[in-house]
C-alpha cells in the first residue's frame, strides 16, 4: 500500500517536487510554468523505467530531473492528457532530448506540436517497465482528454486526471453538451467503478480523493459546471 509520509499533494510553483513512494512506483510531482501546471514523473521500481505525464513547461527542469535522479533510468514515454497548450509547452524539447514516444488521446492528437506516436483510446493500457497504466477517456474538457489509472499490486488506486477532474468539480467545459458528456464519463468510468480511497492527481493544484468529491456529484450536476 501507499507510503504517504511527508506527501500532501501540494507543490509550490517552481518549488521542490513532491515525491510519493508507492508499492511498485514512485510518483514525482512538479508545478511548472506560469499557469502552475502539474507534471508527473512515474518511475517503475523494478526497472527504473519512467513515464512523464504532461510536459507542460520548464523543459530544462524536467530534463534535469530525469537525468539527475538515479531512480529514473530511462523514459519509456510521454503522455499528454489533452491538447490545451498549457499542457505541452515543453513537449517538443523533452522529446528532442529524450527521444521518448508521445502518447495522447486520439481525438486530441492533431492539436499537439509534435506527432503522436500512439493515439490512445478508452480501455487501452500504457506500459512502462513492469508497470502499467489504464487509459480512461473523459470526453468534454476536450474531445480526446484522457485520465490514467495506476492500480497498486497490494490494493489502492491512483488516477491522473489532467484537467477533467479537480478538487471541487469537473474541468471547464464550453457548452452544456460537453459538460453533460464529461459528467457522464466521470460518473460511469470513474466514480462508478473506483473506490473512495482512489487518489486523484489533477493537472493543476492540489490532490484529492474520490471519497472527498463523491458527495458533491449532484451539486455539480445541478450547477452545470
């Protein structure tokens, strides 16, 4: 199960990363760029193979972390959670430096500044070393937004949601249709299937859990955002 000592899920912009050691992976969370985007480096303990979620900004910092931390032996891939520009400002530079393949939701792939090597769809899996993430499509914030789920071998679930779910509500949508789509996917594919102790790592700001957010689902529906 998770070791949570000294991990709160809060990271100051440009401050030291927050590191969480789980049973099989290490999660390193950084806050980067002027919009305080969260970038996550997941490292598989058995192999040292890593995966980067959202090369959002501060390419030199991300590249330096990958090259200096002995836990990170190789970068298996870079996953971009959605096509909004604040989530890929460092993508081209990190790809150029590491040669890592780029993965993103199929419907958002054309909106990224580099070619997408692996278009992702709901139900796909993303391996890195001996570890695996599950792809959950959450349509609404953008058509191709994806969340990534890691299940610990000893129990526990960890969900990286991009801008589709935050403490206090779903991500921003621009029409009632998109809002309904996102809420439907969140209820069916996230809250309907995962337990309350699932830890949520969003694209900006502090972490939360599904149990903290679940009682507010009717409120979010009613307010329409």
